[in-house]
C-alpha cells in the first residue's frame, strides 16, 4: 500500500513537470537573448546540468 506522501506526490506530478519545464524554458530564453548565435544543444545540456546540481544541493540542504 502506498504511503500518503507518495499518493500526494503522484497527485501533483504533472504540476511539478510543468513547473520544471517552465523553468528550463525561462533559462533557454535568457541564453537566446544573451548569446545571438547560440549552440542550443550545448546550452540545453548546460542548463540541465546546472539544474541537476541545484536539485542535488537543495536535497543536501533539506535532508541534512
């Protein structure tokens, strides 16, 4: 049987995904404004790597 926290999270999963996509798009737009001839693939990789690092840092902060 699923714990109540897991059920609650599942109820908000689509919202979390939408929020993260929105954040990615925010930084993609900023890169586009700041770098006229951007390598979008490289920019996407850099943005996603930094977001992963940020989530890891937040996890350490919350769980320690």
